[in-house]
C-alpha cells in the first residue's frame, strides 16, 4: 500500500535580497550561447532557468543536456518539459564532443533528461558521449549528472564502465518529501544508485539537495547520513526556487548563515567537499570538485 503524503501547502514567501539575479551578458556569454545554438545542443542552464547562468556562461562553461530536451518524468520542481521525447539522435555524442572542443573547456558537466521510454534508459548514448569527448577533446575532465535508470542496474553499469571523473546523482530532497517532489523517483533507489557508483569504482561521487521545500533540519541531517553511508564524497545544498506557479511553492528561504551552518555539519559528517549557499546548483563550481 502506498504511503499518503499530505500536499505541501501553497503559500507565498517573499523573496529575500540575496536571491536577486543578474541578467545574462558579456562576450564569453554570447560565444557559449552561439556555440550551443550552432551545434543544436540543449543546456540545463536554460531549461532549468538556472540563476548562475551569467556567471557560468560568462566563464565559458555550461552544463550540456543530452538525449533531447523532453523528459519522461514530471518532477514537481523542474522546468524541463515533460512528454514523449524525440527519437534518439546517434550523432549527438559527436556534436557534443565537437562543441566541448570548440568551447575550449577544461571541465564539462553533462546531464540528461530521463528516458524511461528507452530499454537502455539512454545508457548507450551516455557511454558514447563520454567516449567521444575523450577522443575529440583529450584532457577534458567530465562530471556526469545522471538519473536513476529506473533501477535497471545493467544500464547504470554502462556509465560506470566508462569511468567519468565525477558522477553525480541528485537526491533533490529529503526522504519524506521525495514522492511529492520527484513523483516517479524513490529515495532508496537514489541511495542505491550512489552506492553502486562508489562500489563500481567511481572515484568521486556527488549528490545535491534543494532546501526550502518544507524539510526539517533533522531530515536534512538524515539525508546527509544516508549519502555518506553510500560513500558520497561531494554534496551541494542550494535554495529551491519555484520556476512557475504550476510548480511547488517555496516553503522558506534559507539564509546564507544557515547554509554556512549546514556546510559545517556536512564537513563534520565526512563529505570531502560541500558547496552550500542560496544560489548553489548541482553544477555550480563543478571544476572545484575534482578533489
Ligand atoms: S528527471 Fe530530471 S529533467 Fe526530468 S523532470 Fe525530473 S529533474 Fe527534470
């Protein structure tokens, strides 16, 4: 029998000063935008309305999204379109690799929509993309932000086998809120993904949690303990922002001081690196996580 979770109350919390976002601009920003457009690539920076787009694109980095821009899932915090995705494009790995080379990146973050419609969950394109980047842009390090492959471990194994430098899988929220926030995902399955990554020999594993969805401090610490139990090395904590009125409402804005406190506790619990702040997103300062 499924557990009944009371809906998160919809209330409007005024946005604090520290969350004001600068508008995108600058030469590097324009170059990255042009490159992405010319190579028909998608970025989570745009689809996810990331508040750090100016900083990251201005520094010549971007988080590329593979396997299309339509997701088979409907997470209640995410602005990526849900629906029936297009057919897999087998030229995508090469286009991504050429783009990484052209942008002159040292470190690249790759993510994808979830492809529950595919038997392999997109694992073959994932592995081909990582191999193509190694071939066309040697020396570039990679972080791959992957989904849970619906618990089909043989598909997850295909990513493990090509050994990206960092592999992330986001918990996104605490255990109690997972069914509401990540409708088709399961908390324990995500922990299992992270455990299998570490057991499979991935040197640096990473996960992220959004704060402001109604979680308590005890629930945050429980999630930290579960992540450490799965051997996770790097943790990101950031403020949840409601992308549209159709998405979950913000329950609270966490102050920068409180984020600093969570960082301290995370480090005490044994994470090698904790990125914690109102504007932190999964890929923020990703190059620093090659510790
Ligand atoms: S699986 Fe990822 S891309 Fe798809 S809706 Fe959820 S967060 Fe968004």
